[in-house]
């Protein structure tokens, strides 16, 4: 918006960039979760706190995904370096006997995968070959199916795929968070497009479809802040909103706020400013949002890679819900010193899912925590509410986003980015993909 000539004031009540998607140092993380006793400094056993950049949300970027395209189109990538995530894994079964394997991304990998028997491998190969060749404009590639009308169950049935194969395709490639998609009429087209995105993202850099910014996800909001500042945008941290003002027609007209210096306990600087629109995360407008779920999340510090993952220095591992008797998947996102987020020899793994019960939330995450092996430190707070706006914001020009979900990628969140832009600006957000030869990943 700054690049397009709008006057932008960006406020954050926190003393760091990014709100709920910030990256904290280790001391900040201990204090945020209260993992220490008064007078102690347990973070010191792990080296300098500022050598750690620990994400509050467990998200990775698809190398060909929507967020990557948005970053390229807005030119924020000039401020951020990325590195590839080493692996994309899926768990089959539960407990000590569970199989953990790389997610096959093409017909050749399907034939080598330990996730399937020999006959199922052939069926999976045929399915993935069909997905790769599918062209909506060419009916000869549709294999007699109308994907705009078909359910994904009908497609799976046509290729005779077993339930476990449907699991890793739907959850680890198409990246659905539960099985609601299977019987939705017309959902097959969306599912095939999601699988193609996964395959194309995998093909871009090889080892996995995911990339991740050096120094953590906190680099993303800082990159936008730097770009906005070049075009006259103003960024104010440590600023609380005291009052929203509206005109006689009920539309927002301005705000009253207080800005404090870092660490200041006094009154701070109070000010007022006029505005025509407000875009905000839902925590600033509790009366305009509703709770639609809760996220469970546990941030873990390890001193070893995760077992059965080829000693990967970074990964996404999905435990499909049906494998552990749940309604929602469990996600593990892990990064390490390879991404400049912690000292050598350490790994940061975040286990997350959607809450399905009212208590014993640690048990809901247990299948993921068991997969990590020995854990040095564990940070798990109360369940995090997932908010969604009650209205579209057009009546009062206050446009709210949704909360972050439990998935370990940004694809569902970029749908919300597009939605809030469409509501606020009255037009589609136009983005371009990577140009031929353009490379976002830092050289080894």
C-alpha cells in the first residue's frame, strides 16, 4: 500500500516486529512462557540469547507458493535471504512401530517409497503421472472425470488407492488439515491443483518443497517494514490503541494511541491521528470477532536431529489425523543452526495441532512430542484462540484478518491475505511468480 502511494501508519503493541508471527530470542521466550524461577537465568546454559531466533508460529514457505509470489511481487525479497528446508516427511502408524518416510513427490519416488507395497506403488505412480499430465483445457488428460463436479473420493476410487496412500496424498501433498475435503463436490479440482503446487515446489530446489528465511520468520514483517519506510510508511512499536473514533455515518475516522519507549513504565507519548481505513489482526477488536477453534502448540529445543529423518537439519513432518485417532493432523516444523536461528548442535521443533478436547491438551500433542525423542526445553502455554471476523468490515472500514492456524505452511494464510486486501481495497491483489532464472535460496 505504501508502494501504491497510500499513507500508512503501522502500529504494534509489542516491542518487536511481527505480532504473533515474531521471532524471539531465547531469554524473551523463557520470560514469555514463564519457564524459570525468580532470580534464575536458565537461558544462559544455551549460550548467548541473541544467537536464538525462535518463531512463535510454526510456518514454512512453499517455494512456488502464494506467499513466495507475494514477497517477489512486492520486492520484499531484496531484504530477506532464504534457505531450503531439507525434508518433507509423513508418519504412517503410531507409536514405536510407526513408519516415517519422505513424502513421494512424483511417480519415480512413489516406486521407491517404503510407505506402500509393490502393487500400491504402481497405483500411486499412475495417479501421480495423471496429476502431472492434467491440463484443465485438454479433456484428453482428464481420464473421463469432470473435476469441477467430482469428489476426491471418486478420484481416489478410480485409481484404487488404499486409505494410507490417500492419507499422505491429501495431508502431506495437498496439505489439507483434515478429511473434510474428501467428499466435497467439486473439491477434486482444488486438490489436484494443490498436489501440482507441491510437486512444482519440490522440483524447484530438489530436497523439499519448502524454504525458510535465514534468521527466522521475524524477517518477513521486518522486510515489509523496511520496504514501507522507503515509500514513506511509518512504523511504531510499543504503541497501544486507546480509542477508535468513528464519524457520524459509523465509519472509522481516526485513533487515539500511546507510544512508549522500550522499557518505559511511565505515561508515554499520547497522540491522535486521522485515518480512512484500519487493517488489523483480530486481537485489537475483540467485539468484532468470534472464536472458531483453538491451537495447541509446543516449542521444543533439541540437541539432536529427529530420528528416522536421515539426520535432516530442517523438515516438516505431518502426522495425519487418522494415523493417531484424531480429527486434525499434528504438524512438526523443525529448523536449526543451518538457518541461523540457534547455535550449532541445537534444533528448534514446534509441534502443533487444533484442540479437540477441553482439557489434557498435552496428550493431544503427545504423538508429535514422542516423535522428537529427548527434549531439552519445552515451552507450552494455554490453548491459543483462533479468531475470525464477524463481518467483512465494509460498513465501518475496519478490516480484520483471521488468526494463524495450526498448519506448518503459509498457504492457508495467504488466502486470508488476499481476502483482506480485496475487502479493504476493492480489487484483487495482483502477484507475479518467480521469473525465469530467479533464485531466492542462498547458496550453500
